[in-house]
C-alpha cells in the first residue's frame, strides 16, 4: 500500500459571523472601549464608582462583541496572545456564546495548544449543536493530538453537514493509513521506517504522541542524544508526561546508566501506574543489573563456567542494547580465556568490535588471543589498530613483541622438525635426530616414486639442519632468542670473505 505523505495541514482562519458589523479599525474600537465599554472589574481597577449595579445585559453583550472583534483583528495581525486576551474578555462577559469559544479555540489551535482548542470546540458544540465549524475544529484537534479514533468519531457522529464531511474525511483516511503503517512497522521493529512515517505525520499533526514515539524509535536506533532532546522539549510543556520520562529513561538505558534509568521508569510509573512500557523496562533493567553483578562476582571468585552461563543468559535479555551487550560479550570473552576457549574468546571479541569499533579492551584481548593461537599477523594488525586508538608505552611494547613473534614464526621450527620440546636435553636432541634421520633417509625410499623420494630428501635435509643448530649450544641460544641464524651465517661469510680478499691484496 503506497501512502501519500504530503497532504497539507490547513489552518482555519478565525472569522466573525457578523462581518457587516465589524469595527472599522482597532484604534476607534479602543477609544470606544475606553469611554464606555468597561467591565465591573475594570471599573473597580480604575476607580470608576458610578454605581454598584451590574451593566445591562445588552450593553455587556455589545462590549463582548467589541472584544471579539478586537480579538479577530489581533488574530489577523498574528498577535495571537493579544487575540487570546480579547477572546477571554469576551467569554467572561458572555460565557454562553458558542462563537467566542470557537474563536478562542482556533487561536489555541494556531498556538499548537490543541487540548485547550479541543475543549473550546466541544463547549461551542454543547452551546450550539448546529455549529458546523466547531465540529471541524474538534476533528482537526483530534488529528493534531494523534487521536485517530476521536477524529473518526467526530466525523461519523458529530459532523452532520455533508460539506464538512467531504473536507475532513480525506484527512481522516490519510491518518488512518499512516497510523496503520506506523503500528505495523513498529511491531516488526523496523524503526527507521517508523521514523519516516512519523515525520510525515508530524508535518501535519505536531502531536506529543508522535514526537515521543519518534524519540523512542531514535533511541532504539542509537540516536539517543536526538531522542533525549525531544523528550526534554516535551517535558518543558508537560513535566508530568509519563511517556516523556519513559523516553528519557530509555536513552539512559541504552547509554548503560543503570541507576538513573531505573529511577526514570519508576517515576513514569508513579505518574501512570499502568504504563506498560515502563513496567517492562524497569523489570528488564533490574534483571540485567542483577545478572551482570552476579556474573562479575562469579568471575572474581574463579567460578568461570558458572559466570559463562550467567553472561550468556544476560545477552538474551535485550539484543538491541549495544552498550550493555558489548560489555557482557567482553566479560564472556575474558571467561573464555580463563577456561582455555581461545577461539570462542576471539569470536566474542569480534562481536564486541562489531557493536563498538572503539572498544580498546576487546581489541587488546583479541590480539592476545591471536598471539596465543600463533596467529601472529592478526595479532600485529590488532595491536597496530589499538596503537592508533591510544598511543601508550605498553601497547607499543606489545606491538613490538608481536612483530618479533611474527618474524620468529616465519623461520623453520627446528624443535617441531625433530618432534621435541624446547627444554629438551642434548641426549634427547641426539636421539630425536637419529630417529627422524632413519625415517627420512633416502635409502629407505629408494623404491618410492620420484616425487616421494624428493619430498623425503627435503625432510632429511631439514632434520640435519635442525640437528646442526640445536646441537650447537651457541647457535641454539641465538635461535631461541629469535635471532635469524641464516642472516647471521651469511653476514659471517661476507665478513670472512672480505677479510680473505684483503689479505690476498696485501
């Protein structure tokens, strides 16, 4: 279903049904007001004590009408607060005038005080059930407040005139489509699409309901600062808005502020005990806080496998919370290193860095795991990234060690060739050499294929090379310290060759 998101929201001009009697200008009416059109309260204020009798009803109605005209002129001049003052004066003199309530309602509507506008419109209808424009105002205010049901009722039950029905019905249908699209995508957690439809709705209905729903979706999408700004703005108009306080708590929740977020959800529930979302989030926050603290306690006491279970269960509570989950994943990665599950630790660190590429601790832990797994190139890459994030002496040292380990890893592993450990004795080295030499000796493979003979000859040479290095205490020491034996041998040969040639010239 394709929805048109560009239906304009048109505002109704305030008008006076007795336009033929409209005062010629604002100044003349003010003079008339000053001379003989004062209320009893104004007489009291200005010290005019002509008598204690109230003004005659006809004269009071005439003054109220003048006030209404002045209000209309101020509205036309876009002095909306002045217009409100005049309309309020008119209503105080003639509270049973449907027209005056309607005019004040349209001014409230323009000032986006839709609740006050709706109240005046409904009073106007109660005073004059045939007042068609008041029904339109009710429908428009309901739309502005995001009350689709109220709007629909206004159209179906309150609006009697066919012309009004034609004007309002398209707007109602459009908002019904928008509201359905918003709800469907919200249920599917397609929050970016929800924000798109909400922006369209807000262009025509600046309702706090839609604004706060947009803020909620922005919080889910990680734009907590923007969401918080909307919530604070709404709270300036209504400090008791449970929905706004809920959104503030949600932003704190996604910023991993455990204590303050619970307080906000509890505050929202104090204002509205049936606020379902606050109940849900308060329960979720308390559960996460308890599980995280329990997992940390188990880790510190060395009960690693139990801690692993707790962290894993905590990760299932809310997959949307990136900050909390990145910390839980890092903690579980630490647990995995303690139980020897290095590959699982790397996988957890990968997930942490997908959520937050700046998470330095996870980057360093992954580098250490790569190093222990002898994936030295990956370790060097991680330490280089970490050094770009934070240039410290310790990270520089770790990078230097990783590069050294990488260099060592590219040499032949003589211990591995002979099948012995690094702490083997001279006798163990000799025995291992003899055993491997017999296995790979060319005479034992004389009847093998040419390819197999070539492979065994190569292995036989490697066995001899390994024994030559490891059986020589000096060479073995240099090899164990990471020095490149081949480079040194070449350097020695070049140095000896230079000395020999020098001697020959002399």
